[in-house]
C-alpha cells in the first residue's frame, strides 16, 4: 500500500508565499517523476509542475517564474515553493507520484487547499 501525505496549504494574501510538501511511503518499487496538479472550484484538474528523478523540471506557463518544484529522493518527498501568489492560484493542490515499476503506477495525494485572498 502506498500513502502520499501532503502538507503546507493554507490562506495567504496576494503576493505571499506557501510551500507544499508531499511525502510518499509504502510499497513503491521505484519512484519516478513527481508532480503537482490543482483543481479550482468548477474547473477541471490541471497540471502545474513536474520533476523527473534526475531533477528536470517543467511548469505550466501561468506559474513559471513564481513556483519552484523540487524533490528529495532519499525521503521520497516532493515540494512546491509558491511565491508571488495570485487569487487565481486558489485551488486544491494534489501531488502525483509515479512508480516506474514495472508495472507503471500513478499515486495521488489527498489534496491540500490553497486560498489566496486579494
């Protein structure tokens, strides 16, 4: 069984910062790519950022230059540093961890609420 435990969400004013964490534990054969997604009320879940096991990163355009994804492979933990937050960043943030297996499996965190006030 695999568990992803997220932390770090909360309420912040526009322009502020938050740091999300997601720790994976349990029966993961080999942790591959790790990422963050978000879902705002009434909208579909959207991809935010991904980091490979080797450290390569990608971001959705709307967060480039403001968010930084990182990981600690020894701890199977992924982070999302969010700076210069905007009200449109308000959403439930979910971490995603891929077990490279084989077989390949994707796991999701429970979600953490991020609310940015104007």
